[in-house]
C-alpha cells in the first residue's frame, strides 16, 4: 500500500511540474510581430481562395416534414 501511495504522489507531482512549468505558457504574438494580421491574409498567403458567405435572408421557407414536438414543460419567461 505504501508503494501505491508513493507512485500516486510521484505521479501527481510530475503532472503538476509538467502542466505548470515555465515552458508550458503560450507564446502569444501581437499583431505587429505576427507574420499576418488577419486570418484572411494568412489564408491568401497560403494560396487559399477567400470568399465571403452569402447573407442569410430574414424570412426563410418552412422546412418540409413534420414540425418538432413541443417540450413537455415549456419554460415560462
């Protein structure tokens, strides 16, 4: 039992050192330091074709098929 306890304590300490060590912090670059300021600029530099999505209309047609069932206890506002 003492060996199992020692292995468990060693494992917890090892996880704490690995997860919270000085090497595990993310290196965030500012926009001035980064190679590309926007995702679109990085995509175009990689050769991707960036096109905007079509805008969604306010009124959409009703979906075919049966309507979804109402909840048993609707939430009252």
